[in-house]
């Protein structure tokens, strides 16, 4: 991941607020939606490839979806 991409990801973690006056979604909503989409896509890939054995890794604690291939040999 490039420096700009990493900087964006870091800012997502730090700033999760929005406009206090309203009219815009909270940044945290976008962050949570991004995570939901990543998990959904992971579950679709697991189902499509018949790899239900990979699901247990989602319950091992805080884990980034991109770390799963490192922890589990596909």
C-alpha cells in the first residue's frame, strides 16, 4: 500500500466525526460500511471457493481481512 493510501486509512481511524450541524453522514458510518462490505465479500469468496474452514479466523479476535491469507494457507 502506498503512502497516500496508508495516510487515508490512518485518518479514517483517527477522525470518525462529521459535521456537528448535520446534513452529512458521520465518517465512522463510512468506515463501518467499508468493513461490512469487506466481510461480505470475504464471505462470498469463502462460499464460492468452498472454503468454510477459513471462517474460524473471523472469530480469533481483531483481524484485518487482508491478513487472513497470511494466517491461513489457501
